C-alpha cells in the first residue's frame, strides 16, 4: 500500500522542492500550514477581484472605441496575465520556489490594487495610463502567482496523502475544497466591504480603495510566515534549464492529448465571467431603475458590490460540499454540472432578453448561477488538473491561466465590438458609448462553449482512464520480472 503511493511524492521535473516536503509533520500540521497560505493568498486576491468587479462601474464613464476604461483595463490585465503564464511563469516559480513565487506574485498584485486608489486622485486624462499600466503590471504577477499556487498545492497534497495514508485524488479533492472556501469567502467579505463603506457608513470611494490597498499589502507580508519548501540543488546546465522551464506550459499543451480537450472547460469560465462583468454588471444593473431601492438615474449601481459578492458566496459554500461529494461521485459529474451552470446563466437572457425592468430576483438568480459554475472552477477543476497532470504541476496550472486568461482577454476586448444595427431586446444600447451591441451573440458563445467543455472533459477523462490502465499493466509486468 505505502509503496504504491510512493511515486506520487516525487517532485515534478519543474519543482525545486524535496519529496520530504513536510518532514515528520502530522496531517493536521500540514493542513494548518496550507490554511495559512490560503488565508494570506485569498485576502490579497480578494482585494484584486473586488477591484476587478468594480472596474466597469467606477471607470465606465470614460470610453474609447466602443469600450469603457474598465473593460480596457480588464482586458489588459488578462492579456498580461496570460502572457506571463506562457512566457516564463514556470521558470520564475522554479527559480524562486513555490512559496516565494506566491509572495512575489501577491506583492506585484498590490500595484494593480493601488492603481484604483491613484486613479481616484488624478484627472480623467491621467486615469487611462494609471489604470492600464497598473493592470499590465498586476497581470504579470498574477501569471506566475497561480502557477506558484498550483505547485504549492500539488506538493502539499502529495505530503498530506502520504501522512494521512489516503489516495492522492482524495487529498487533492479535500485540499482543493479547503482552499476554495477561504479564497471565495474572503472574496465575498472584500466585495461586500465596498457596499458597507459607501452605503452603510456613507464614506467616499477613496476610503474603499485605501482599504483594499492596505489589505493587499498586509496579506502579502503575511505570506512570509507561510511554510517554505526545502530547495533542491541547482541544475548544472542553467541555459537548458531556462529553455525547458520557459516553454513548459506550451509544451504540455502540445504534447499531452488531454490538455487541448480541457481548453473549453477553462474558456467557458472566462467567457461567462466577461459576459457577467461587461454586460450584466456594466449594463443590466445600471438600467434596473424600477427595482426596489434603485436610483432613478443609475438603477442598482450602488449595490454592484453586493451583486458581485454573490457568486463568490455561493461558490464558497459549495466548494466545501463539492470536495466531499467528489470523493463519492468522482470529479466528472461536478465539472459537467459547472459547465451547465454557465450555460444556464446565458440562457436566462435568451428567455428574458433586454435590459429594462430587471429586478432583484432575476439578477440574483444570474449571479447565483455564476457562483455554482465558479465553485467547480476554483476547486474541482484545479483538483482535476492536479490529478490529470501530476507529473508537471507548474505546467498544468500555467495552462489553466493560459486557457482561462486568454479567453477572458479575448472576451473583454472582443465582446464590446460585437455590434448590431437595429435596436431590439437582443440588440442593446450600452450606457457610456451609446452604441448598439449584439448580446445574443455573446449568450450563444457562452452556451456553445459550455457544450464543448462537457464533450472535451469526457474525452480527456477517457484518455486518462486509458493511461491509468496502461500504468497498472506496466507495474504488473515489472512485478512479474
């Protein structure tokens, strides 16, 4: 029993950590260390996502080429996020180690959060360079931040599986749910913070961004107290080492048949998130002027922080549940359910088109569906990648960034330019630019991608099952020899 799991403790060729990552540590000690990392990581990233959700509403009055500054900023963030993951994230993580890679990433993310504070203090003309430069720098940090987190997650899962004497798949499901709970619950708290400060305490938005900046900085400092995995000796051929690491993500994408099949599963999250942020948050909420508590001019814009907190709240609760459910049902049904949730989100607008007369109930339903889908992305999908690509964790998690980040960047840049000519329920006039936008096309993109995500996962799962059978056959052959 113990010997059959031993290979799972071997570090990936992209890791500099010893297989004895947690020497003489009990399962509870390993979990406590992982929780500390999760809390610090989540506080920093919660400040980032809170600002991301506010971008279109707080910067939306400034437009260029049919898109507001918030949309341009989000697209810039995801573009550099993706480029960072593809061009060198695995090398950076290998050089720094997983813990220090996380610390570097959250430190750089502080620049993105602080750009909102600075944008609140400068003129409208200066807001453009401040917002876009901050997004570019933040995106670079985010690219290797998630790669480092994936490496740290994989090493911790292997150590916990050995210490608790359980299969590695159970360890990834448990730790994935645990991480997602802290990650999402802290995001909820920080998104609600803006509503608390502006609506309850009746303070200025400047106070909101001062608070987010302080939280981002303090959580980055807290990461220094997280357990650091021991390093291995450096390889002799550094040049080869660099080339090998810098192309890890793209090489895995082209060499492993499972990886291309998983692209739609990541893409549907990116498309759904862009649709929700740019259309629902940026437009539908603004035009909900007949809802109780709505402003006659700006609809429910003052409650955007509350709405954007709903997906994270739903996902936080579900993440703990899904981690346990996955042990009994497997991760497949959960991932398929997540893709269907994204499809249902877009389908709501097929059934109830237009932006007029939206109220609290239908809007909450849409954000709940996003939360259901996101719960599978933040926990189950990442755990599935750890299972499918256990021999190359940094490359695997860099591919999550590559696929979801590229789809999000494409959506934020392209969706505003999908226009139409005759105004209707599916051809909507946006606030800010006053142009007519084809929202039907956006909805169909999300739905079709969700269908492809399900088909792609089933194919990748079949390939993985065949690989497991081949591995068992090879082990039996070795034992006979």
